[in-house]
C-alpha cells in the first residue's frame, strides 16, 4: 500500500472517531459559562465513536460563520436542539431556533491567559484573581477573541479573552493558568495638570526702616544763673552726637556740660560788670555748702 493510501485510511479513521452534528439552538436556564445541554442521542453517538473525554466541541454559527468552543453539562435537551447559556447566545450572535454545528475537539490545557475587563471596577475588587477562580468553574474552555460575563455581588462584569496559550483555544479543566490583565476598556490615563503661567510678582522693595538717630542734648537749654539763653544750638542729623554746630547769636557762650560760667571780657580784656556779679553769686553759694563739717570718730 502506498503512503498516500495510508494517510487516507488514517484520515478516515480520525473522521470515524469524531463527532459532528447540526442542531437548532435555544437559551438554557443558565446565564453564565459555556457548558451546553445536548440531547441523549448525542451521548450515544459520542460513546459509539469512542470520542475521548472531556467532551469538548467547536461551535459554529452557520449564519455568521463565527466559532467558539464549549463543553457539555447534561444530555437532557429535546432531540434536535442544543441549549446554550444566555450570555453565550449573545456572544455567538445567535437567535432562537438558528442552526449551529457541533464538532468534537481536543484542546490543550491552558498555561497562560490574558484578560481585559470592560470596566476598571473589576480591578478595584479586593481580590480579582480569586473571583475569577470561582467564576471559571462554569467554563470548561476559553477561546481567544471571546467575551465572557461573570457575576460577583450581583454585579455583572464583562471580560474579553485577549490571549490564550499554548493555542487559540485552551482547556481549563483541572489546570493552573498564569493570568495577566490588560488595562480596562474604560481606563483613562491621568491627565497632566495644565501648568498655569507664572504671574511675575513685582518684587516689593524693602521698606527702609526709619531709624531714629540719637540726638545729644535735644532738650531746652537753660542757664545756671537763670538768665535767658541767647544762643541756639542745632545738631545735624548726619553727624555724630559729639559734632554739634553752634550758631553764635551774640558774644555770650554757653559751654555744654560745665557748671562754670566763664566771665566774658570785652575787647579791652577787662571783666564786665555782669561777669563780676555772677562770680560774686557763685562764691556765696560755695560758702553756704560745706561738706563733711561734722565731728570725726574712730572705730577703735
């Protein structure tokens, strides 16, 4: 027998061990997952053909040509009908009573899944991986490009199957898969805050502190003899306290800081009558005050 004949016989044997049948579809009592209900005759056919379990099938929409993979839950549907979960009917774009073809398939066990939630609310769950682990009990296989729906706390979450490894459709029954998440469909990158133009603030010039300079002898001048002062002394603010400019107002002088009145002499050098009178008054004052005039005592 030629090699080409052997290949034809092997292909015929494989076809003989495969299951393929066309049914009308309808919604089942289940809402989630991808496990379907088949008629009892399908069970007999699978056993007769020796199809290996787990029994997985390629489901094809004969109207649109869209395909996906599913498993069987029970053999309790009416003859000629298969019942699909409502979410799977929506995903496959099927209407009640439309024709679908089921073909037995053998899928590799999945090792990697990349999922994309439709909303960021799913990623905000306390433990989304644990939620998936429980939800995947309603699924026996996953197909790249499908959209599945899961329920948690009475909230429906839609998730796209972005990638599966090692093939486009994988068996997830009793297997550990690495799961990765793509950014949710409603994800919005944080917007950069618009930089407001900096308003050039006018630099306020420091207010010069007005310092009060010390002015020496800024009071009213008085003469010791009680005579009116005929000379005005002005102190310049910019000069030190010791540099006082005296403005002469006549021939008399007042010496600041002295208790001695100088006798003025005229142009001939003789003391004036007023000067002699002032000197006499000073001597009388000195005679009246005699310090330490009491008796002295010794301590011993």
